[in-house]
C-alpha cells in the first residue's frame, strides 16, 4: 500500500522500479508542512522548490522491513534533504536510486 499523500494516478501502468519526482506547489499541504519544519530547524533557509520522490519499489521494501522486523513498533521520522545547486534528477542518476556521493 502506498502512502496516502502520494498521487496514485502517476504510477498507473508504470514499473514499480521507476521513481517519479512529483513537484509540490506552494499552497500544497506538503509544501506548507515542509516549510514550517524548515523554518523551525533552519530559519535562514529559503524553500524555493519542493519535489516528493514517489518510488513504489523502495517504499514497498521499507514497509515490508518495518512490518516484518519491527512489528509495527518503528520509530519513523520525517526527514528532508536540500539539494543546493544539484537538481533532484541529478541526485537520482545512480542505478540504485539516491547517489551515495550526495548523501
């Protein structure tokens, strides 16, 4: 099952191994939430763009591990990653997803 905030129409007939970068608009709930977190943790930072990574295979692997090994007792936390001058597309150029040299 995919996260409820994902746009499920994007993955209609696509391979679950494909990640999609979904741009969020400034009025979107995800944008507003991220902006409030950013203001709290990095007050001098400016949010100029926001994309959500939707990758069904990677999400499925995480959810199975969480459910099978942690028994629903996972300490999940929301993290965000700024890209600076690199584009999000560039960060995901690695065959296994997020390029390790950028993490």
